[in-house]
């Protein structure tokens, strides 16, 4: 049995179930922000995958944006791509739809199926690091394999 925290083990199972391979690492320091994660992983901040949940203002649909750590989301531009205005949901909604607290949301393996979109800037990297269930656990994933496994449309988020 893995010595990972329970939520990181759930992520590990989800990753394996999708046929992906990932190296999950738990740090003694928080990797809640992209800058903290990049420092902990020894990578470029652009290689950090921010898993950001938005909610459609009309439909209340949950949308997951997998965003390069170097980028900020232009909500109006992304809303045009998605087809409805967006809002930032509260932490309770995020936990309900993902199964994880903000700061530990992985790019895959959520409590519910989420409409997912991938930031085109992540494709500049062979591998990227995303949260693995807790603010201290991260995983390294092949970006092309992640894109294929999620079926996420690749978009510009800025």
C-alpha cells in the first residue's frame, strides 16, 4: 500500500485508470501557488498546471481549466469559447464537483465529470506538474498524454 495521503492515493488510482503514468511527490512545503510548486519541483513556473474551476452563470455547469502557471485566465475571452459567462464558484462548490480542496485539485480524477479545457501554452512542455490531491503533493505528467486522456480542447486562456 502506498504511503501517500488518502487523497493523493485517489489521484494515483485515477491516473492509473486513465492509462497515464505519473510520478507523485509530496513535499514538506506547500505547493498551493504556481510559484511555490515550481520552486518545490525545480521547474519553470509555466510547467505548473493550475486546475481552476469556474461555473457557468446561466447553466451553473462546472468548467475545469488546466492553465499554465505563468498565465492568468481572461474570463471574458474564455467565456466566448465556452459559450456562456463565467464566475468563480465558492470553495464548497469546488470541493463538491472535484472531490478536492482548492490548492490540491488535480487535473484528472474528479468526483464528477467536468467539461475540461487545456491552456495551449502547456503544449510548449513535454512534462508538467499538477496538484495531486493535497497542497503538498504534486505529480509530473506527460502533457500530450494528459491532453489525449482528458479529451480537453486546447484553447488560449489569456
